[in-house]
C-alpha cells in the first residue's frame, strides 16, 4: 500500500474519530463549551424587539444579561414551553478572529408557572474563558442557518445608566388600559415617596393614556418596554390556568418581572415590584429612603422586604371630599383619595405581599416572592409600611361597617393634590387634543396655572 493511501486513510480515521468525539461532547449533557469553530464569520441579525421568537415557535427570547455574582455566565430571560423545549444552544462569536464557541444551554423553567404550558425561563450560557462576548445567539437546532439567526446584545456587561435609589417595575399594562386618574395619582405618589424611575411593560392602552405616558417619558420618569406578547401566545388576564386555559398567565407577568430585575440590577439600589393599582405606603416614615435605611440596619442580610397587601374597594367612597378635587371627576379612572376603607384580612397568614428588593441579591423572581436569592426575607410590620391596593373588592358581601377606615394616604394630600392638578395641566398643553383634558378642569384651576393654560382651556386645540 502506497504512502499516499496510508496518509489518506489516516486522515479519514482522524476525521471520523474527531466527529465521534465532538458528537459525544455535544450530547453528554455538560454545561461547559462543547464546540469551538475556528476562522468562521460572525453572522446574525441584530435584535431590537423585546420579545423574539425562535424558529421552533416554542421559545421566545427577551434579553441576555451578564451575571458574574457567582459564576461568569450569561443568563438569558426567556419564555418557553415547559414540556416541548428540551435543548437550546448558545453561540458566541469573537468579532476579531471569528472564533465561535457553541454550548448547550441549561434550561431553568421557573417553578411558578401556575399550570400554564408556557413559563418564564432562565437560560444559562457559560461564556468563553479568555474573552468577554458582547453578543450571543440562541438556537434551537445546530443545523440553523447562522446568517438568519437573531443576534442579542448582552446587557450588564458594562453597567451604565444613571443610578437611582428606587425603581418601580410595572408589569404589565394591557386591556386598552384607561385608568388615567389613578395612574397619574400613583405616579405622583411614587415620585413623592422617592422613585427615580418607573419601568412599564406596555401591551396596550387607550389613546388618552398614551398621551399621559408620553408626558412622563418626556419628563424622564417613565421608561416604556414594549410587551407585544399576544402576538406570539394566547394570553390570559388571570393568574392560573384553571381559571382561563391559555398559553401563559397574566400577560407573561413573571417573565417581565425577571427582565425588570436584571435590567435594573446596576441602575437602581432598590426595585419595587407592584401593579398599576398598588402603592407601597410608608407609615412610620415619610418616604421609602428613610424607611429602607431603618429596615436595612434592622435586617442587614435581607434581599427581599415583604409588605402586606391591604385592599381598598373602589366601590366604597368616603362620604366627603375633603380636598376639593371635584374637577377631577370627568377624568377617566379612580380617585384613590376617595377610598379610605379597607377590607379586613380573611386570613392574615394568607395575605398576599409585594416587595422591595435588592436587585443585586435576587436570582429568580415571581409575583409574590423571590424564588431564589443571595439573602433572606424580611417581613415588614404593617405599622412600618403596607401595600395600598385600590381595586374591585375581594369581599364584596361585607357591609360598610365591617370595613376599616384608614386614612394613611391622606398624609400626602398637600403635595399629591397639587402635583396631580399640575401634571394634568401640563398634559393638556402637550397633547394634540388639549380640549380633552382642559374641559375636565375648572376655570379657577386654569387661572391658577397661568395665562398660557387658561388660553388653551378657552380655545381648545
């Protein structure tokens, strides 16, 4: 046998052995890197959308985040079908030499799925040892055409943005939301209490509400994250599958909450996780900062601070209007200052809670608890603070005399009433349809606001 044939056979055997070894390494279940491709071209389509479906139509990527708190890993926030998605792959490409690393992702579907087939998920992608990638591609098959794969920028690689003391995460705004008055009141309360940023995952709202959001975005208070989850999945407005058998519960709230925690991990000292109709209300202290300074000294290792939720039924009104805010009555929505009667607890041990968290200590987040955290829990007594929740009654059969009168919110009326009226005036000037707002406010208020607003009120758009 000639030397040329021997060399050829040797090359074939080496290639076969390498292929078998590579195949074994790919499918041995390890979370370390499985394949390195030299001298390849870095390809893919940069992603700008909040939710990106993969070709399997069972996996939806939200965003990847660098997480070096324990191991240097890329944590990808996603939504997946808990049964049908078995394997996913992470692809990193070096922009200078084209070296591509492919690894098998660890798939962690969060435990709080509440019976729905799709759930919030964390994908763990170990990153290359000797360089820090700034982009990652997630693929459901190694046979995918890399030219067409979505390319995701890895966040938190270089933490940036202004550091604020408190960020409020709202997930999510849906159902053509139009509770304008309560929204403005809540926003102004958040600002009074110390919020530096409010992040809203917006699915849909009314045209009028859109103008209000535009105002707060221009002001620099609100950050809007588009949340078109209903383009990809059938969504429920209920929290459990047994109540509404759709693909995912409550418009993917848990996925949005996890994204908000990681999005603000290095932009905010604390993150508040609550709904649009909820306010964490300090009782012993004037604002969140003074309250949290005390709580942090009291519970130095805590990652999560729980506040009891207390429901103020929106159908039960105070018999008087002590703040002379009758001019708000034509603005759509609930006036929270008129609701100072709360339901008694059915069972204090089962009372739902919402949280203020240290985002750098939380790993996995659900609606009413942190599923994993580097730290403990602190349960805040009601005389220190509680969650003011103004919505439809949970115990509608209760007579009025069984409700508890609680005017804790009125401590802020001096600032709140003036701030809300001022914002409504400013929105009237900015909107394309100033008559909508201006006609809802009294002539006296417009005169107080100045000649420009009064002129707008008289003449309309």
